[in-house]
């Protein structure tokens, strides 16, 4: 089996930032909470590879720690979406046309009416700003996405004859969903997962930029951009670096998603048979 | 006059057609028969030059002496729809769902510049009327989804013949249709060919259909025409062994010596099954459609009982109720005296198994054969000698014990159907429901599977409920038959009696519509 | 058609009701006593009681909910605690920045994306297609507010064609106002256009494999004619879905972009509301945003029916 080029490229790009994030857990070149006003806005040098920001913090360390925040928030949000959305979607498909299906789908529509920014605004207004808000806001937004995808995919599997055969074997719908439906829609969920992951990184950056996400001193790419805005013309490096980090991470994830789709798409595989 | 001269075709480097030469005079129909993969459809698409990317075509196609094979694409577009019309197998998807039927017929005239817009609609109306869709009942602004399959196929024919082409290509035009609808569409095509003086290339897998339709027959196998001649001659002489094999498989009748006991195994008593229709609006009342309406019959132990009817007659709904997958709204179903329902005990469920139509859809593609076969053990617990039971079941259906480690996609359609039978057998049931179990198979494979079923019945004393739309198959493998129409059983009796002297008007209609293979 | 529209309208009403429940519950029920919450911990009992009176928080929850909803239906969104003016006035002024911005961006995105998507589909598998797919892949990955900052540096500072921020107001003529909204709209539109172009392309390619395209080709249509006459309208169904979803992204995006360009829109209002704990403002603006999203969903549903006769005739 040959891996698609996009998949390899995407894994390399995303892998780079994932490695930086993991490394930041044990080591960063400087402490990101340490302010060093004397060396503020320093140009890249042997000591500070990518220079320092307006408070003298090392940019390399900030970017590494920012990767940790972005990836953690987006990943947990995808986890929330899968953990709650997939069972709801499977249940709705198993009882298609029933009241349960109707309730789940209308509930989905309702959540869809709340963009993650709006959810974040509501949570922040009531509970005050924190990094948890971003996770919750993006995670809640992911629930109907996964519910819809898994319901739609499951609906195409339910009428297949091997499901009828399982029903003739006396299996209940929950068991059929777990044993037969889920493995057959897993591909789709993986692909959707990478898409939501990349959208989560963009959303987290946006929320942090407007102050609804990670709070200081937790470094995040979105906050770095907000801080850099006033210095942009004089010190473009401060804004370009975190921006590039976001673009490359998201690009890497999207390429991975496309590559996985090519690799896993059952339609493509069927044509090979 | 259309002539194909030494047509050969490579698809991605693989030879698909070899030296195909055919000619069809005006007003004549050539029947092109063969099993799936024999190259029938590719021959048609080669004439149309609508081949997939990466195909290499050689040889010549001459229409009225004019070579088509090297026309530039722009000129070929003028030929398609203008001088050659084509209809396809799937009328349900062949029409654009978001355009009216009038526009779709008129479009043929418009793209060829044969009429102005207002004239085109007039001609479209006339052509639709010609194919049996009178403007009073089927105005031009109808959409495809408002029509039945047969009516949609008529629209397809109307747009194919809108410009009175010299050649009509019909690729399995009735395969997706019910037998009575098929008879009407075949009659329409016959009439049109005669009246309009077209040549017709009629592609089908069904020898009985081709025997009724064609003046000449060409038999294809693996990309080559193996036998070609006037219909009567080909069917009578069958010079090529493949033609003979095809012919024999089509009318194959497995040897059976059923031992039928008097005691009923399955009893259906006054069964009622309602379907909720889509709710009318958000608060609308939910209306119901009665799919099975007071059906009663008994299947005796050791018997093969046929259930025939056209699509929508309720036979699938009845089947699901018999399998205990869906509840009845009235009446009762009993297996050996015990009530069948969605909540019936596992042991009762074990005694009744099922084989479905689609050899591709009936297995979870991610399971190995051993796991697929073990699924019915969910009912009664996994036996200690599971591997031996799997091996035994595989060998019973003519497969090998080592096949247990393979995935379903590694098998051919016929082999998959054998696996499906093995899965039904493994729980040692008494009744097997065969739901269109041989309908998707090529005739030669179908004959083998029918033999296998007869053999298993004799060895294990099985009873079969044989559900099918193909009357000839039902006639050859069942002892008694039920004819179902609009949710009711309209006729029941000994198979031979029903087929020889049908009493119900509907049975007579069905039998008259079914194409018959002439005796050799 | 009328029946279909009526069903969608009822569903619109139900969604709005459910959404208002949720917002009311989060803002007025979860914090316990909103008045105490708004004033902070150091407020005296009397001031809290006074604010409670002022905000009408004395009644029972159902009464307060009904009062809020009926007020909104009559255009009364309550009074801002910090600004001491009716919230409806605050919103009206800001809406004239945010709504035109979102619509401007939606128009840009759609006008850009559809032709590009069609071009890529027509040239599928060739260099043009690969080029477009690569660029759109990049476009999706760019955060719009960062792109906005780049645009400011390029087109407002390096080449001062457009203003770097601020909004002159519509009363000084449409042109300066549009000019001030152009860079924000471009920044918002580009990532969305990338997504839409890809959807357009794949929807068109998907229709190319359908049986009715084969029928059209057999009728004598060229590939181009078959795409135009039969592929396009069928491809519009998934495209509409995405356009509808994009509006909510654009509205949310507009709120973020307003911060880059210091635009006095709903974003500014709501962020001030959050910092000043002005729950009345937050509640109303959120309801308005959600209303806009639900309304667009409704409009998209109606558009489906125009494209697809099967929905029009559905019971």
C-alpha cells in the first residue's frame, strides 16, 4: 500500500509541531513565564534563536508552549465531540424516524445555531475568562458535527444486508451499532476528526486573540498575535512567526485529512477490487 | 445500417473487446447476450464513443457507410442523440432529478438545433405521447420523481428517439423493471423499431427476453462474439458449447425429491403489517400504509414454498415479519407452534435463518469468513468446536475449510452466496428463508447454487421459503407457490397447477408478461 | 411549496424559542443572582437590591423569561446597566457595521469561489486544478484575523490604499464606509472562499459520475454542456448547505475581525459588555447573533426547495 503524498507531507508538518509541543512539556530554551524587559524585542541571535517579544520572553519557547496549548485545546475538543456526538448519531440512526431521532437531530440544529465564538462569549460572560472556555466552546460545537456525520454514515449502513443478517442472529441495535456500524464508519470519523482538529486550532487562536481563550501567563498563538498587533509594522517577526505556526499546523492537519480520505475512502477501495 | 468492423478495446491496457464485428440492417434488432463482464455494454459504449478515460479503441464503426470511429468529438456529439439514441438499465437515476421531463426531451431537439424552443416543446409532447405518456396525464412539467420506474424508462426512450435516430441502443433496458412493466417496455421498443425503421442493438443477459425481441442473436463471452446468427437458428442449433451451456443454465431445473410432512412448520395467520408514512408537517397526523393485508398460509416441514410478486407488493415486509425483525399489527406467525415476534427467544430464532439477494452487501466487509459464519452463535452460545463447525459449514456448501481465514472481497459473487448459505446452515436451522437469493447471479452460477440448495434440502431435511420475482426459477425449485399482490395473497396452490392453470387474473397477467425461452 | 415553507417557518419559530431558553438559562439562571454578579463582590446589599429592581429581576423566572421575550418581540431589549441607554439603540448603531461586513464578505466569498470551483472541476486532474487546490488548501489554513493584519501592513501602511482601521459611518457617504469595510471583508472572505471553491469543485465532479450525465452525453451534449445544463443545478444543493453554514462563521469572524480594524460593531459592544459584566447587553447581542444564524438556515431551506423539486412536492 502506497501512502498518498499529502498524507506524508501533512504528517511531517503536523508532526513537527506535535513534537515541539511534547518537548515543551519537559524542556523549553527559556522559561516562558520569565519576563526580561532588558532584552525586550531582541532580534534573533545565538541565544534567542527567534528573538524575544515585547516583554523579553524567548519567542522559540513561546511558540513551543503555544503549540502545546493549541493542540491540547483542539484535541480535547475533538474528544468531546466524538465522545458525545458519535453515540448520539448512532442512536439516532438506530432509531431512525423515531421521536428519539427527532429530538437528537433538533438538538443538533439548536447547537448549530450557536457558533463556537458565541458559546465562548456566553460562558465567559458568566464564568469569567479561562482556557477551559475555549475547550468547552469548541467541544460543544463539535458535538453536532460528529452526531450528524455518524448518523448520516450509519444510515447508509443500516439497510445493508449484513445488518439484517445480524438482526436475524438476534443482535440488538446497540450491539449492532458497536460491532458492525462503528467499524464501518470509523474511516469517516477519522477524516472528520482531523478536519475538526484543524478547525479547533483556528478557533482556539481566534478565541485567544479576542481574550476569550487562554489567559496570561499561559502562552498561546492567538494571544501572541494580539500582543504583536501594535508592534506589527516595526517588528513584523512577532506576528508573522505565530501566524505561520498556525498556518503550517492547520495545513499539515488538512493535508493529513485529505491523505487519509484518499487512503481510506471505501469508494476508492471498491473500485480497486 | 450500422456495421461494427473488427472492434477491439483496451481498458487501461487490459483487452476488453476482441475483434467484434456485427451489422444491423434498418428495422432489425440484434440481441447481444452474455453474462456479466462479457463486454456487451462496452460494445455499446464503443459505438457511442462514451468510453472511460484511458481506453484504446481500434476497428471501425460505420453508420450508413460513414465511419464514426475517427470523427472529431464535436461531430460525434452531433451523431449521439441525433443518429444514435441510447437507453440504459437504471431508469430511476438516468434522468436529471431537478429538470422537468418536457425539458429533458426537448433538450435533445435543442442541442442538435433541430427545433426552436416553442417547437421543441410541441415535439417533446408528441414524442412523449408516442411512448405512452399522454399529455393529459403526464404534462411536460412533471419531474422524474413523480413517475414510476416504467414511466421513467418511457421518458428515456422518448428522449432517445426524439430525433428519429437510425440506431437505438438499449442496454439492459428492462432489467430493473417488474415483469409486467418489462413486457410493456419491450412491446414499445418492438413497435418503435418497426415503425421508425431503426436498427436496434438490444443488450441483455436474459435469453428469454432476447428470444422475444431479436431478429438476430450474438452471444458474447470474454470480449468475443462466439456465436452469431438468426434468432431461431442460434437457439435451435446452438453450435457453440458456450451458447448451449448458457441456454441450459437458463432453464436449469435441479433434481429434487422432496419429502414433505403434513405438519406445518411455519404458520402465518391473517398477518397485518402497517407502515407509518412520513408525518404530514410537524404536527400532522401520522398516516399508515397497509403493506401486508391479512396474509395466511402454512409451510410444511420439508417443503419448498415460493412467494412471488412484483416490487411493492409487500413480500419484503412480510419476510421481515416472518424473520421476527418487525412486529405485526394483527394476526400471528408461528414457527413449529411457537409465536414469532421481535422478542422471541434465541432458540426459536436459531431454527430459522435467511439468505439475502446481494452477494456483495450481505457481509460486513471488515470480518473474516470465520467471524461472519460465527455470528448466528450469538443466539445459542459459542460451541466449543467452533472451528470444526465453521469448516463443516464451508465444506457443506462446496467451499474449503481454509477459506475461513479469507475476507469476503476475496470471493466471487457465486462463492459469496455459498458463504451466505453456510452462515444460514451453521446454526442447524429447520427453515431457511431465501430472499431473492439467486436473483443477482449470472445464469451459470445460479444453476450451481440452485443445485446446492436442492442437495442441502435433501441432506438436512430443510424447508425453504423461496421469495423471488423470477417466475421461471420459482417454477423449477418449489412445491407450492403463493402469488402476492398489493399486500394480499391472490393465489396459492401446487406450483405446477398454478403455472399451468392460473386462476387469479393477476397470476395470468404475470405469466403472460414473463418472457419464455423456447424449447430447444 | 407553501406547505414546505410553512413547515420550515414553524421549525424556525421553535428553534428561536429553544435558543432563547438556552440563553436565558445560561445568563440569568446559572449565575444565581445576576444583579449581585454584575456588581461584583464588594457591592452592598442595598445597591444590589436597587439594581435588581432596575433590571426587573424581582419576578419569578417564568415571568422574567416571558417579559424578556415579549420585550424583544416589541423591539425592547432592556436597558444597558453601564451605558444607561436602551440596548436596542446600542445594537442598532453597531448592527450597521457588522451586518454589512458579513454580507459583503459573503458576497465576495461566493462570487470568488463558485467560478474558481467550476474552473477546477472542468480542468480536473490538470495543472490548473492542482494549482487551485493547492492555493485553497493554504487559504483554509490561514486565520482570518492574522490575514487581516497582513492586509493592513500591505494595503494600509506600505501602500495606503485603504484605511488601517476605524469606521467613518454611513452618513458620510457610502464610498468611504465601503472602503473601510473592504480589507476586513477580504480577510473574512478568503478562507471561506477557499472552502466553498473546494465544495463546488467536488460537488460538480460528484455529479459528473451520475447516470443522468451519461444520459445527457448520449443525447449529444458535449461534456461542457452536460455540466452546465445538468451538473450545475444538482451541485448547488451541497453548495447551498455550505453557504448557509458560512454565514454563521462569517458573523462570528466579523466579531473577531472588528478587533483588528477597531470597527465599532457588535463585537466591540459585546466585549465591552463582558468586561463590564453588563449581562443585559451580552444576552441581547447573543440572542441577535443566534437569531441571524437561524434565519439564514431558514432561508437556505427555502433555497433548497427552489433548486430541488423533490422537496417542493414532498408531503
